[in-house]
């Protein structure tokens, strides 16, 4: 085969492998209700979810709707022949979120009395949506798994833990961590979701994970050790976070897709992707079976690095192997360079070294300029929108075209040998550096580098390395966009770096136009895709924008306002409905400037702090109070001036004042969800007589709220539409 034809074949093969990697990472077809009982069926899990959710009302912690969901869950567990325990308590997060919680625990003995395998999920939702995916699917999946695993021979015990109050700050799991059963757990498999669709991923593990990864290998979910490195750098937590803080080991499973539906009313049964449920449930089942077949492993002395390869095999090795592999690859490259030094020149090596950097910079620049131009001519595409996938295709194609075009003259002058040696050394050296800073990412660099170093002077090794690089790197761009939002520099850098692996296979002869044909093709795809994304609606009914309507009453001033909380901007129909004032930080729990308009007063009902008489022996400045909210309130807040309190105890829980969530104007916020009728005791050692603000939040819309002006493509999010009331209270003055 001629070199020119070979280059066409290689580029076509890389494109095919990228397509295959993307396709293979997607969820499978769901198994039907008649699937064999020993296999996981998403259809049966959905039936469980339909029973669990009932009328699909939002069911935040401590709400009547949440109590109804829990009652249905307990009844179903009893119908399956188990004896669930309900653990009740009052829990607080370090950030100051508190609530009464009720966990549901099922414990099934094993053949030995050692540590148990726990499958965990949470049954509460946010206030804006029914939580069919987050985390109703996890509860339903656990019920389906329970029926499969009940007759399965279990060496260790099996526990199912359904926690409450996860959305309010992992509160149920914080309470469970104090339960005696928590100390009997050895490994945790936690089920989560961020969105309603997408591929399932085992995205987080505990440290010392080699034995866990061995049990997971072949389970069928996507997995990449880089994902945990990214996840632990983000301000996100799950129930597994709490258990890891208590020394337990485990794995976190979630599907991430349809992020615009996350924590909104669109997180419902109609939008739940059963393929995602199937992939996740089957993966957890396979992993659980492997772990239940023998004694649970203790934490290993080292981590494993791993990456899914075309959905066929989990490529993995122990982390300690990074340095020997990198050293062996560098040695092989050095030996080749010495043996063939007469075919190399300083100029060729410098050109080959410049080519990867030029490719990455060109890719970043092209993606950034294209997105900026599209947004300048239309409207911002934002981090997420209905046409994100189309925009991503365009940015990736632009980055690919620019990287190939910019590196082409350098690679041609450097020659294939110099480019192979330099590219292999660069990937290996960077892999070695990454292994010390972001260890989980090292396998993405070292696996192709080691393959390329086997025979860098041959044709086959660079081609094989390029194909491997494409297989493991191609799914990264869409995964990063789903997790972090559409970022042109991030897409450009990811695609541009992947292109550097192709450079050793792209050394054209003088006058050859192979890369030009591919470059122009990718450029055309980029322009068409971004053009389509630019003119497409930013949101639609299935990919909604977010906009909460808040009716806020200041009980001290006797005034009320309509307020819109919309992180990406107020939708135009809603903006036109009222004469909104200039945005300002009006909400007592947020520093964000929000538009507001005068509203009708709804009465004088609101939160109260009732001060008790000092007890004998109380130190000076101690205030003991009872926090009370309106009946049916979602939550109550204490907005405390900074430095006004030395110590604080809420519902018997001691809170670190310095760790409380910051509020506007140097305040600290305590939030109590589902304040019971008898109230919650608050004990504070007051240092200054500054006034506090107390707030309660009732779910729903005020009668005169401009709800009809909110378009169908804009929906409430997180805790949803609220009727809020605030008043001031000075504890020392009240004494």
C-alpha cells in the first residue's frame, strides 16, 4: 500500500474508532419485564419506581410527600419478605443544613459474619421535581437488585440503605454513619444520577481501590480513573463522601446526561432513560455478585489506574507501575534514537517538538474563535443548551481541522522518525508528570505511549498507538461537556492533544494533499454544525431554562416583592410581564442580584424565634430559643451576622460557626428543613447584639405571581417556586 493511501486509511480508521468508542459508551437497550429473573431488568425497575413515586410529586426531606414515599418503600420491602428498620434522627451538615431524617435499612445475613456489602441510594428529592432519576431510579434499582440477590448465595452479609435528606446536605447518610450497622459495612456501592439519561459511569472510588476495580472489571459501565480526579476537585458530594470520611471503601455509580433536566420538574418518569437504568443496574449487579461470592477485600495498599476500551475490556494496571512503564518507554525511545541517530537532525527534532504544541494551540484558538463568532452573531450558547451536542460536534471538528492544518508543514519537514520519537517522548514524559499530580489521568497518556515505544521506527507501532489514543480519548470531550458544560478551550485542548497522537502517521511527501482533504472536510462540518447550533432555540420543553418565582415578604417593613431567580438570565416573556426593578441582592440567603417587582402582601404569617428564660448556670450571652415555621414550610433559615455568635447548637447538634454557608453582607446561614410543629431548639453564645434575620420558605406560587408569563421552556429548579417571609430578631435585646 502506498504511503498516501495508508494515510487515508489511518485517518479513516481513527475516525471509525472514535465513532465506535462513542457508540459503545452509550447505554444498551433496556431489558423487558419478561427478562430472566437472574438478570437485571430496567422495565421491572421502572414498575418499582411507578409504585414508589405515586403521583410524582416533589418529596423533599421532612415533607408529607416524602413520608408517603417512605411508607410505600417500607411496605414494598415487607412485601418482598424483608424486615426493614427505620432509623430516625436529626442531622446537620457542616455547612449548616439540618433536618429530621428517617433512613430505611434492610440487613440480610451472609454465610459468614464479616463486613457487609451495602447498596445505597436516597429516596428524597429536591423541591422542584419528583426525582425520578435523582434518585428514584436508585431506589427502584436497589429493589430490583434485592429480588435478584435474595436467593443468591452470599458469603458476606448484604445491606440495603435508603437514606433521607441527601439533597439537603447528605443528612440521612450523616445520621446512618452514627448507626451501629455502619461499623459493620465493608464495601459500599452507591447509586446516583445527574440528569435523566446518558451512559452509566463508575466515576468514583475510595483509595486503595485495586481489589474493588478487579471486582468491577467487566461489569459493563464506563469507568475512567481520571473521572475521580476531576470529581474530587469539584464542589460536589454524594452519600459515599460521608462513608469515605468514616473510613469505608466503595464505588459510586451514576449516569450523567440531560443535565438541563437535573433538579427540575423534567426529572420525571417520562424523561427517564431506561437504557441508562439498565446499564447502571446491570453494572452494580455484576459488581455485587463478584463481591458477594467471597470475603470482602480490605483496602489494597495501592490504587489501580483504569480506562474503558471500546466497551470491551477495562484496561487497568496498579498505580505503582506508572514509573516503570514510563521508564521502559523512554529507554526504548532513547535506544531507537541512538541506533538511528544518523537519520535525525537537530532541526528535525525541533520541528517535531514544535508540532504538538502548535496543534494544541491551533485547536484551542479555532474552537474559541468559532464559538465566539457564533455567539457574537446570535446569542450566547451558554454552558448548557438544547443544541449543546451539535455545538460540540462543530467545535471538535474545528479543533481537528485547525490542529491538522497547523501541524502539517512542521510534521512534513520533521519526518516520520523524528515525529514518532518526539511525540512518544512527549506523551511519556507528560504521563510521568501527570502520575505525580493527577494520578488517575496517567493511563490515558502512558497506554498509547508505551505502545508507540515498542517500535517507533516502524509503521505499525505509531498507527496502533494512534488508534489506542483515539479509543480512550474520543469519549472524553462529550463526557467533559456533560460534566462541566460547553467550554471551547476545553474542547479544543482535548481534541488538539488527541491530534498529537496522529502526527507520526501524517508525515506527507512534498506536494501531497492528504491532510488538506481531511482538513477542509472537518472545517466544513465545523461551520455547518455550529451554524445549526447558533440558530437553534437555546431551550425547549425537554431542555429547559431555569427560573424560580419567589414571593418575598418583609414582615418588619410590611412590603412584598416578586423575585426571579434565573442563573442564566430572566426569560424574555417573564421579563416583559412586570415592570422589574434593577437587579439587586434582595434575597436574604443569596448575594446574587435579582430582578424584583412590588407584590401584594399575603398576611403576617412567618417564622418565629421564641426566647426562653435563661437557665440557672447559663453563661452570660447564652440565648436558648425555639425556631418555629409556618405549617407546611419547606425550610427555615437563620441568617446570622458574621462574628455575632461564638458557639451554636441546633436541634442538639453542635455547628462550627466558621464553616456555615456564607450569606450576603458577611452573614452565615443555618437552614432547617421541615421544622416540626414543636419547633427546633437553637442555643447560641452571643457575642454582639446584632440583629439576625429569620426566614421561612413555603413551596408554591403566590396568587398574583406572574407564572403564566413563564414559558414552557423555563421551569423551577432546585427547591422550586417559593413563598418566603422574613423578619429580624435580636436575641440579646429580647433578653
